[in-house]
């Protein structure tokens, strides 16, 4: 047993995940959150006065006393000022500079939004989780700029920490897709192959009128069955990528991105697209550098 552990440690130590892939993922996460901040009025998605109402305070009394809640940027300063601070943090994150510092700031910004907005968004939720899981990778990153590709890297203890953190992200991605697929099997419309029609034509969640009419060329034809069951199959395959070799994983990057882009176009989940795109990059793309003794 000890022998296998030593082999695993040596394997982790000899591979560096501190590559531009991390910068790409963090750029996408920050960009998606910037879109949320720029296109939504704080008074709608995070009405600060609402959090002061007696009913809200009573419902969140225990949480309000939690010490970690007090470090929320939107509670440390006026909401409009906090919004500016968060935007500045996200813009700096996109540059890839000083990941050891911006990794912490990125998580702080995501934490603040996640615990302040009263309208939950799946993209914000995912960005919050990923900003936390990326922290060990950012804190152990030896580079000044994450966009820089390192030609050679020496075996290092920091590679072990970053490698484990990235593997946890892979597990998270597999669970997301597994749950997304399996949970649909209990819904009659997904089993009978008509769910895509109902979702794309929903009066509130579906596509806009002109796009619905285009979609109906497919959703009102027998092709809707293949499309609906294809969603279930693709999500199951993406969940199984945790066990696939990289040569197979990379072939699924474009299909996965197109799948989520179509969802974003039809259902308006724009910020979610950028968050899930970041997860796809971390999960399916591999630019790991093999460390050598220098």
C-alpha cells in the first residue's frame, strides 16, 4: 500500500497544473460575473433594503450572526461602492496577474455576491464553488502571470497540492453532469422524449418568439426525441469523462460548449454559460506540464 502511495505522490509531484488553462478558466468566471453586475440593477437582484425587513431578519437571524457573514463586501460598505470594488477585483483577475493574491480576492468577490444577492443564479453559484476550489491552485502558483506558459517545471510539493485540487474540481464536474442527467429520468417528459419542446417553448423560461418558431422545425418533429434523449446521453458521457483518457476528453470540449451555448441562447442563461465553460476547460482540457529535474 505504501508503495502505491509513494508512486501517486511522485506522479503528482512531477506534473504541474499551473498552466494557462487556469487563467482561461478564471477569465471566464470573472467575465460571466461581470456580465451579471453590468446588466442587472442591484436594487432588483440584491435589494439591500429587503435584507433589513423584519421577516427577512427573522428568517436569517442565525446566519446574520455568523462571523463570516460580516466580511461580505456588500455589508462592509455601501452596496454601490462594493459593486465597484467587486468589478475592479474581477478585472484584475482577468489579467492573470499575481494569482496568489487575486485568487483570494476572487473568492472574496464571489463569496460576497453569493451571500448578498437575493435572486440566485446557477452561474453565480458555480463561480462561487470554483473560486473556492481554485484557491489551492492559485496559492501554490509560482508564476507572476497565469497566462505565462512554463516550458519546464521542477518537481515540487506545490504540484501535489494543486494536482489534488484540480482532481477535486474534476470530481465536482462529474457529479454536476451525473446529477443533471440522472435527475431528469424521474421526469415523464424527459423519459418520453418531449422535454426539449416544453423547455424551449415555455412562456417564461423558453426562447423568445422568433427563436421558438425556428426551434419548432425540430421540436415539433420526430427529431425532438433524439434531441431530448441526446441531452441525457451527453450529460452521462460527460459525467463518465472522469474515467476517460485525455485523448477522448478533449474531443468532447466543442460538443459540451455548443450544448451549453444553445441552452444560453434559448433560455437566456448567459452568465451560467461562462461559469460552466470554465468548468469544462478545467475538466476536459489538459495542458499539464511534466516536471523535470533542473
